[in-house]
């Protein structure tokens, strides 16, 4: 349901695609990627993104994706060439050390380039996004802060999460209109504690169901001495399987709650806001049931699962304009008209590491 946008009231996100439509795109993408030994996957990615962008609407206007398969392919070839060069040169110890140190600077730079590329090839109502974050901020958020959190036994991880989200949101603009995000730390700790409680409850369940005791640790010793011991292998695989069943849902719960916080505290321009009311348990159910159904159908229901998740997220996201929406879009369009030509030759490439 959409309200009267002229009065600055809410505008709900809406996904209008269908699983049957996307299945046709997905199966063609899969087959062409296989027969071209993965080369077509660059164009497959573009087709997929275009479908989901163009079927996501806010206030009757859709998003769009403007990258080309050639741009994606070039970025991947550069990454592959870099990996090959690193593998060859790493045989020299001194060169290997220098290259490892270089990665500390290179990875944040590539991350920023990737985020900038993804922003500049995305649009809503024919207005492009942009990203102006710096590699220094990326290095701090993805290298320095996680190390500091590790020194505190990850009890400060919510601060890292908030900082990363601030880096992403504050670096983006809609046309020339900046986006900003800031929030108290409490919602992040709430998400962290909920996930931690899930893990604790899951570990208790493992102890009760599997009876983890000295025999379990003995299985690891047995496996080290006899890697082909079937009983030891089954015990270890069961333990890891239970741990995955505990950790994956905890991550889903954490991300769902963080998503709500990020949207609810993000501001676009002069007071235009967002709202998200995703249920962590509902999203967990969707993710788990999707995984089960996709597994039982040997992957054929993957398009249905993807559409189901995207539709749920869209249906629980709202844009709250501070004034008449048409007036806001018109102002943004007028402001970017002078720099429209700058988007014609987009710098950057997608290396697939944007979060």
C-alpha cells in the first residue's frame, strides 16, 4: 500500500518481480555460463541485477542498474591477473613480504573503487548514486578496528559494526544529495547480545544432544592418528554440523537487527528518512526454509528462494520523505543535470567484494 506522496507521507518499497520470470533469466544465465566456461557469468550478473533493480519500486519509480558485462569481465580479469602474478612472485620470500604489506593498502583501495562503481551504476528515478568514501576509512574499518575488537575478545564488535555501517552510508550520495547515518550504540549491542544468547543456547543444546565429553575430544586425537577412522570422522562432522546450525542463524539474526537500525537512523538530505521493521526470526525462518527447499530440489528452486527473500525485505522497508516527494526528486534531478555527463564514462570496476 502506498500513501499520498505529494503530502510527504510514507512511500513503501515494493518488489514486482516473480519467481517464474526470474527462473527464465537464471536458467539461461546458468547454461550460458557453463558453455562459455564462466565468461558469460559477467553478463549473467548484469542481467540478474537489472531484473531485481528494475522490479524494485518506491513511490511508483523503479531502480535501475547500468553496468555492462564488459566492465564486470575486465574487473575480474584484472583480479585474476593479480592473483597469478602474486602466486608467481610469492616464491621469492622478500618479494612475498613486500606484496603482503602492499595488500594492506591495496585491498581498502579496491574496496572503495568497488563501492564507487556499484553506486555509480545504480539509479532511482533516473538519478545516479555515488560513493565518496576514502581508502583510509576503509582500512581503518576493515583492518584496524577488527584487530582492536579481537584484543577485547570481540566484546566491542558492535562498535566495529556501527563504524562500518557509518562508512558505507555516509560515503553515499543520491545525485549530489548526501546520506548520513549515526545512532546510539545500544541497538547494536542489543543485536550482539541476541545473537550471543542464540549461540549459548545452541551450544547447550549440542552438549545435551551429542554429549560432548572426553570421548569427543578423543575422536579428534583418533582422527589425527588415523584419518580414515569412520567413527572419528562422523563424530567430528556431526560436531561441526551442529556448530554451523548454531552460528549461521546467529549471523542472520544479527544482520536483520543491524539492518533495522541502519535504515531507521539513516537520513537523506534535509530530513528524508527510512524505516525497516524486519523480524529477525521471520528472516531466519525464510533463510532456513529456503536453504532446505533449494537443497531438496538440487538448486532448481534457487530463483524462488531469492525472490522470496528480496520481496520480504522490500515489503518491510519504507521511505519517509520530509516533504512532497515529487518536489524532492525534481530538485535532485536539477542538481545533477550539470554533472550528468560525468557519469557517461564511469571509472571503477566491480571486483565482487562490496558489502
